[in-house]
C-alpha cells in the first residue's frame, strides 16, 4: 500500500465539501458613538504637592480645576499642563461649580466660605467671598442662567446667591442634619438637596419644599461607634432630567473603618422613589465619591477605599458594563464638557485625565 | 498581683480613715500633714474622668495644627486664656480654658487600644506578672469613706457593662469599678413591696449570721467584697434618687442634651454632688480610621456642650476646686491623614486636658513640633500623669501600698508629677 493509500485518497480541492465557517456574530454597534468606556485609559496626569479632593472642568473645556488638602485650588491648562495655584480659602474645598457659560468659578470650603473667581483669567484671584454657612460648605451648584448659585452645608441650610455679585438671595433650613449636596434641576425651576441621612428634598426657588424622598441605602447609624455615616457624596441628573443619581456608601458594618460598599441610588425625579441601585459585580470596600451622567446615557462613577475604581453603568442593569482599576483612592469625578474624557483627583496628590474614546 | 488580704490582717491596705489617721506603721500615710488631713476631711475631693473611647484626635481638640500638611480642615480658635488655641470643634469648652490645663507632650509609646487604656488608667505598662489598680480604684480606696453609700468607683458607660473587680488589682475587688450601664441605676435597688422594714431587718440579720459563720472559716478578699457589696447596696437603696436624672428641671436636662453623653454628664454631676468619689463617663467612639473629620464633628459636637455645661455647674456649686477633671483617651491619632480621610492610632505625641482640684488653671505644659509628629518639649508618659493626679488630690505619689507587707508603689517609681501644672 502506497503511502498515499495509507493516508487516504486526497480529493481534489475543488471537489472537497466546503467547511462550515462558524458564523461570526456581527460586531455590536458601538453603544455610544465615538466612545468606548471599556477602553478607558489614563491620558494625562497632573501632580500637586498635597492630596487632592475635588475637580471640575471649566465650561470651555480648556482648564481643569482641582482642590487639595493644603487649602488651595489648582488650575491646570489641559493642553500644556501649566499649573496655577489659587489661594484664598482657609480650609479644604470640596465644592466647585461654574457658570454654564463662564467665566465665574464658585468654590465652597470647609471654612464655611463661598468664593467667586474668574476661571479663565491669567491669574485668578478671589472676586467675592462670603461666609455662607456655619460649618462646612459641602455642596454648590449654579443654575442654567448663570445668575443664581445654591450652596448647602453642615448647618443644614440651603442658600441661594445672586451672581456675579454673590449677594444673598434666600436661605432656609432645609435639613436637620448636615446637608451634603444641592443641585438645580435642568428646568431651572426646582432644586434638590440631600443630607447625611439620605433625606432628599425638592424645593422651589422660594424655599418651599415640594416633595421628599429618602435614599435609605445611603445611611446607617453605627450603634457600635455611636455615629451616623452616609449622605450623598456626589449627585447628578440624567440628561433628560427625569432621574437623579446619588453616590455614597452602603452595607456599612464598621463606620470607623469604612467597611461598606460603594453604591449609586437612582431616584425618579417626579416621585423621588428609588428606581434602582447600581453596584459593582465584585464587592469593593469603599465609598462612591464621584458620579457623572454622560449625555450618551451611561453613568461614570468612581470610588475610594481599598484602592480606587472607575465603573461605568447603564441604567437598567444593576452592575457595571465596564471598569478600570485605579492606581489610588479616587475622591471625585468630573466629565469634560465634550464628553470624551473625565478627570479624577486622587489621594496621592495627582489628578488624572482618562480618555473614553476607542483606541485608534 | 492579686489581692491576698484573706490573711485576716488589715496590713494589706489602708482605708481612707486609716490613711487620715496616720497609719504610718503600715507605711501608707500618704498625706503630708495633719493639716492636710483636716482639710481633706472637711472638703471631700472627687474625680471626674471623661473617657473619649477609641482615641480622640489631639489635632481636632487640644493641639490643633491648622494650615499644615497634617492639620486637617479645622481651624484653631482662641480660648478664655490669651495665647491658648484649641480646635474650632470645641467652642464652648474654649470658654472654660481658664479652668483647665493642657498636657500637650504625651508619649505613651503604645498604639494598642487595650494596652494604651491600661497605661492611661493605671499609669503603668502591662506586666505579665503584675497588675496594677486603676486610678478609680486607688481613689476609691484613698478617698471614699466607709459610710459613703455610693461605690467608690462609678463607671458610666453607654450600653451595658463597665463593672470590673479586676480594675482594683491588688487593692481588692471591693475597690473595683461599678458599672452604670446606660446611665441607669444598678438593678434591684427597690425593695420588693411584700417585704416591710421588720422583715427586711430580719432578712439582713440572717444573712449577716450566715456570712459570719462562713467568714470564720473562709475569709478572703472576694468574700469580704461580697459582704461589703451587700452592705453598700443597703445604703445605696436610700440614694437611688441620685440616678433619676428626670427629676431635674427640663431646662437643666436640655442644657446637657438628651443624647446618651448629655444624660450621662448630668448623672455624673448628680453623683458627684451626692458624694461620689470617682465618676468616669465614657463617650464613644473616636477610633476614626475612616472619615476622621466628619466623625469628630459629630462626636465632639456631642461632647462640647455637655462637658462645658458640667464644668459650669460644678463651678457654680463651688465643687470645681475640689474635683479633679480629666479628659483623656487611650492614645491620640496620627498626624498623617490616611487615604480614607482617617487618622490612625498615635501615641507618640498627643494631649489630655485636666482641670480643677490641685491644678493651675489655664496652664499648658509640653509642646509638639509644627506638624504634631513629635514632642519637642517636656515629654511625659502615663506614669507622669498618674503621679500628677495623685499629687493634685493631695497625696504623696511616691508612697507605697502594702500587700502582705510587700511595698507596692502607688505610682510608677520611674515617673514623677508634672510640677508645672500643679497648683
């Protein structure tokens, strides 16, 4: 038997049955045109000399503002990395907001003060300052017109301020406990405030409470330590204004060691009922310190605790669809106005820009 | 060392009466002169300890470092003593600084909760073969008369517990702490309604007879403590109204605050006013590895008002000069702020606040460096503090207790009082 016979007769290629090619599923259309959060990657980093606390991009997208544990603000020119330090506050600043069309930056500090700055000037100096709250200023926002700012703080008050003069408009006792966040609804006719207990209250611009809800998942009284832990550490509206998301910590078993899990609680704006809660698939110990609702529909959220994480969630799915392990504890998150990148300030004295576009 | 005074002798220790009577033969006459004894007998000295459990941050209380890398977000505020600044978290206490004294150079070199607490309660480090009495037990022994219906060492704690015979170590269990859990009176202070005075007396005599028969054969420190506890309980039944803080006018309670610590401070004032020797009030908790600043706002705002109100009421009653006040913890907290906005355990450079009896009001001793990481002037430890407490109360802290004729130094012989703050 010839060797060929042992192997079996080889058919001419043209007569061989065609192998069934496994049908390849067509690639899913990119859910977010021009974006791929699954490929999020660090693009730039800006180093400061003290741990960082908060960050926001200017509406022009030209600068990133950050704050640090040395009581200063920092301005970073994104293109060049040029840094400008802004001194004025006598304590930490965790609340930053801009007039939507510029040029004012509003900053709120743990010294109880609110400052205004010209965010785009070559050398920003405080334009106005006011003792806004007894105790820390925790939350700040500017309405769509740019003429009204809102602040909240440890005195439980919500205060409205006329811009650019930073003169008082109205204030009211909005909460019994520390007020953590305040945010204007995109309609400009209402605003929402959230406190340590997760109490969420909607107000008209005259200070009348319109409705109330509670994000119970964001609060716990730790009887072992005799203290409350919770509150919304960050807040954002959905692009359509029909939902609001609160970021914080839940499942706390040891408040003083920070043993708990990051969580997002999404509330229906009309009713303030909880629509859904979003958490990471793998349990992570820490607090959700930042959240942004991208105009494309997904949420970006970042946590710090046992390290840092960046997650991307789709409303309607309880867990993330993409994630990125961060090099350090994250402390806030801000989306660039163009939506193609985001910024995160870190405990390790660095702010990093993450690119959300697909790799070329 | 365990209490061994079951030998049947009294040389094991000295009661306050023997102490004042000059029981020098037992080596226990710690008072320096008959004049001092007279003074003490005419004016009872008391001790109030406010124990900030878990380790309060010195940077958020008595030794702020605003504007530094370790300072955190809080500012320093002036106090009633020119030149002394404390944290803005203590605005009401700041107004009483002229009645307080600060020790800012403590280095106890012990970052473990239990071991640190032991140092701050006993003035010694734990030793495998010895245990030492808590200050409360020492004061119970030295300051409490046998006729005092109140236990010598009252420990007001949130939650249950707080009772420990072991606190007294070789002094014997009768000087151990008596827990006042949740600020409630000890259980069963009411005599059952079915027992009248005569019946009660008969019951007591029967118990006494049984006790004596038993003690004739098996006398021990524990049995003595048992007997003494019964006797004291009978006296305490008549003083149970002291525990009823609701009998205070509403505005009085409001000034203290209606939370646990506020109620417990009010109870402490009532007990001290009612003749208690040593009252410890625990405020929990300060072990803030996570979000130190938020939690210090929460806890110290709860501390500041009732504590300052307690100082005011003791002062109004003329009791402050005869009451030694201490605000302390097992250690301080790290100058470094960790990645979770927390501060961890730190015993190398921290502070306590003292006041009242035997101390110079408005004094500050000790200094830490600019960032609070090290003591740079007048470093002291738990032993120094223990000597200081005893001296402030009028005792010679270099004297001994005697247990089976073995001398047991009242305070760590390696230490000495902090003279700069003694009046």
